[in-house]
């Protein structure tokens, strides 16, 4: 059973940067496809970024993240990171880490992900 724990959220000013961490425990985290999603109040859950398992390392991003966010993974520490820069108030949301073990699936469709963390709040405000 895989468990995911996000950390690193907080309050940041517009134009600032923040790095979120997702630690996976209980399984071989390196074989999982891992993604970040976010959900703002009153809005649907949105795919932000996804990274394949360590055998491939492919990445893909949602439109809102392209050019500003970077997803990466540290296999030695069982952690996936989301580096966010040039943050805007519209990036305010709860950010969730999610994972699945089917290497043939590589997308930002939330229904493909079996494991979810509890989320971490990111607030972009002056």
C-alpha cells in the first residue's frame, strides 16, 4: 500500500516561488507514475504536472504550468518535487500529489490515479 504525503505549501507573494514535495512510503515509489493536481474553491480538480517512473522519466504539464513549473523526482529519497515560479493569484489552490502503477498510462486524467495525498494549501497573495 502506497502512502503519499505532501509538504511545502504556504503563503507567497505574486511573482514568487515555492517548491512542493511529495514523499511516497510503503512501496517501491520509483515504479509509480506521479502527478500533481490542484483544486481551487468552486473549481474542478486540475492536472498540473506528471512524471513517469524512473525507467522513463518523461514529464508532461498542464497548460497553466508550462514554462513556470517543473516536476522532478529524487529516487534516493522517494520524493517528487514541484518547483513553481512566477506564481500568480490564480495559482491559489490545494495541491495534491497522486500516483498509479500502470506504466502504460501517462496523462493528467485524475481517474487514472489510485493513490492520493491529503493536499497542501498554496496561497498567492500580496
